[in-house]
C-alpha cells in the first residue's frame, strides 16, 4: 500500500521559514505529479504548488516568490520551502501525488501555524 509521510510542520513567527517534506513509500513507482495543498479552518482545501517529474512547477498566486517546491525523484520525496511566512499561511498542509496511471494519494497532513 502506498504511503505518504509528511514532516516539518510547526509553529513559526511571521516572517519566518519552514521546510515541509513528504516521502512516498518505496513500493510507489511511476509518480508523475507531486503537489502540496493546504486547508485553513473553515475554508476549502486549496492547491499551493505542484511539480512534475520533469521539474516543471506551478504556484498559487498567494505564495509566489515566497514558497519553493522541489523533489528528489530517487528518494520519492517532495519538499516545500516556505519563506516570509504570514499568519494567513496557517493551515494543515497535505502532500498529494498522482501516478502516470492516474492513481492519486494524499498524506495525513501536517499543521503549520504562523503566529507571534
């Protein structure tokens, strides 16, 4: 069974940085797209950033210039470097993957709280 294990969330002050990681289980092959979503209390889950297996990236307007998504295909791991964090970035962040066959998987979520 495919598992996505996230880490790196926590509490940070406004203007600070965090790095999220999401590692897929070794049995998972053919990953095409890896992405990060987030869901704030009372709001719908929204796409934050995506990266293809070729390295093409895309970002939500709200995080452009502050967040960077990257991946290590050999380690089947995706990262989200978050800089200049704002209180409105507070949310549960979810890792998402889609294989070339169209199978999709979600991580369990990691809490990011930006507060002074």
